[in-house]
C-alpha cells in the first residue's frame, strides 16, 4: 500500500523559512517522480513543484521559483520542500504526491497534507 | 506556463442527472490531462488520466474525452456520493490545475 506522510508544517513569520518532508512507503521511491501541490484555505489546488525519478530534474511554478527548492533523498525514501522568503500567499495545506511514473508529474497517490501558516 | 480554465465554476444538479464539466488549456497538451475529485477535508482522488482512461476502482459513470486544448469530464448519472469539487490537471509541460468546479445538489 502506497503511503505518503508529510511533516514540517507550522506557523512561520513573513520572510521566514520552513522545510517540509514527505516520507514514502509501499513503492520504489527512487523510480518515481514526486510532486508538491498546495491548497490555500477555501481555494483550489495549485501545483507547486515536481522532481523526476529518472534524472532528478526539478520544476517549479512561477509563483515559487527562486524561493522554493525541491529535493529528494532516495536512501531514506523522503521528499523535501525548502521554502524561503515566505509570504502570506504561501499559507496553504501542502500535499505530497507520487507521480505516475519516473517522468510523470500526474499525481497518482496523495498524502494527507501538512499545513503551513505564514503570519506575524 | 500552461493555463487551465474550467467551466462552469459551480454547478447545481440532481441525482440521476447527466453532468459535463469542461477544461480548456491555453496551448495544446495532447492527451496529458487528468481529472480529480475532492471532498471537504480530504485529499483529491484521481478519476481519469490521459484524458480518457479510468483509474482503477472508479465507477464507469465517469468518463473523459478530448485532446489538444479542450477536454470534458462527464458523469452519466449523478449519484449522492458524486457531489464534490472536480479539478483538471495538465501534465504535458510541468503541471498546472484548473480552478475547480463545485458540484452541488439542486
């Protein structure tokens, strides 16, 4: 059974940083693309970032480019999202999702999310 | 970036109705489109991938069609469990989601 468990969310001040983690199990993590998707309170889904399983290529939405960094530790089956220069617009529930293949950013399985609140 | 536009944004329908939701891409995405269903407080659930392929376990009343820039999700006969918010996602170039369609009971 595929399981994705996000952690690292919390309250952070504007301009601050936070690192999210997603621990995976039930599939071959190193072979899978992975994605972060967020959802602001009462709003729709927003794709944030993705990383391929084949070559580790990384991709970002314009809204986070230059501020967020996605990475993975295949030895620990863990995905990360380093978030810097956070603003109120980054307040959201952040979902980790397994891609449907090594190069697909289609979200095949989802975690339950970790909440990030940016506020003073 | 590819923009995805769903219509309508909200929809009221009755059990047994046939419902169609449209998703338009700002440029061609071939058939690299997925549809998701989300209920309040829950993670999204995949329904359709590659525009028309049904995810395992999804009822056959759900179907998808389209290619290029215009896509549709059809629910042939609405059931009480289908009232939720639906999103399309393109995964041709990076990825992006439509703004969602909230399906409510009439």
